[in-house]
């Protein structure tokens, strides 16, 4: 997780705004997908994570995600092809790291000591 947050912080601190937005976008998009999945498939009404599920699953957060995608698309349309490639790279790297984060949670991975 440290590698992910370190990469993300470097993008936010040093990259152009277009690349920073592309790097953050997977956080929105993937949390929405996970929230929706859990909301649709939950079985325990006394879930200690219900507040999280309600925040990221459902329509309210969906509107925020749609707007974040629109903003990223608008930024991409107004920049150079080279900058678009930087945006895509940041988006892909952060998407992979988000996947690894959620995959480790799903598989109940433990710290290897």
C-alpha cells in the first residue's frame, strides 16, 4: 500500500493537473464499483462497514464519479497527445494498484513477517 500512496502523492505534488486528476480517478471509479457490488450482495444487516457501503454504493456517489470522469475527459481533450499518454499511464498504474489493494482484502492477505 505504501508504494501506491507514495506514487499517488508524487503525482499530486509534482505532475500537471491533468495527470493528477487521471491518477485520482481510479479511486473514485473503483470504490464506486466495489461499493455497488457490496451493496447488491451484502447479507448481514449489522455490517460494521455499512456507513462505508452506503457512501460508495448507490446513486449519490455515482453522480460524483460521473462528474470526475467528465472532468478528466475534458482535461484530456484540451491537452497534447503527450500529456494524454501521461494521463493514461497514471490512470493505469493507479488502477492496477487499486486492484491489488482490493484483491488483497478479498483474499484476506496477511502481512508476511
